[in-house]
C-alpha cells in the first residue's frame, strides 16, 4: 500500500500561481477601463438628474432656472451652476438670486474637441460661457426667449465620450458617442 501525499507539490503551486498571475494581468486593465466608463456614465447621469431637477424647479416656481456651464462663482470655477434668474440676464448674482447647484466634475471633463471648442453647443447667453434656461412651462430657452437646444459632450481620461442632448421640447437624452 502506497502513502497518499497530503497537500500540493511545489511544481503544482508554481503552475497555479503562474496561471492566476496571467489571468489577473489580463483582467486588471479591462476592469480599470470598465471603471472609468462607469464613472463617466455616472457623471452624465448626475448632470441629467440636475437638469431635470432644474426643470422641475422652474415649473414649480413658474420662473426661469438657468444652467450656466464653465461658470465662476465668487472666484471659484465650476463645471456648471444652476440658479433662479430673477432679472432675466442669465448671470448669477449672489445675494439676489438663489444658487441651486454648483458642480465640479470629479471623473470627467468637457470634450473640447466637440461643440465648438467648449464641449457643448448651447449659445453664450448673457455672458462668455454657454447657458440656457428652463421656463415655467418646462421648455429650454435662450436669453431672448427663443427655443434653446444643444448638446453637452463629456469625456474621461481614456477618451471615452458621452453626449447629453437637450431638445427644444425639453427632453434630455444621454447617448454614447462613437
């Protein structure tokens, strides 16, 4: 009768560790890419939610709620701000108007290779940066009251890009950009 060995031989352990190392080396870059794409999509969904919230605020208050991109508030730069525009000039004035959101992206940025170099196609209403407003009827408008529509292009550090599209009817869609 032969003794059955208990445990593994050194050769078996080396082969197993080698195979696991190879699998990890293949999986980690894919996982990192997936994480970056997921963060980009999450940032786009957050912006989508903030745009919807601004629209609801405008309808509830029956006034204009402005979304201004690449804005500066009290000397601090933000990727976008949302505020109630009490005087119709599309410019945030602290003390006179209610600031609803001031956001900096953590895992994305505007894709400045699209949208005329600013990463979006909205008009520069009332300033040097793109903006539009929601009316009390829930429609996007420019400062002069004309219907607004446009696109926002966002990308992560890998270059993956998504687009948020706002239609003149007020619908907001998130779309991948090939």
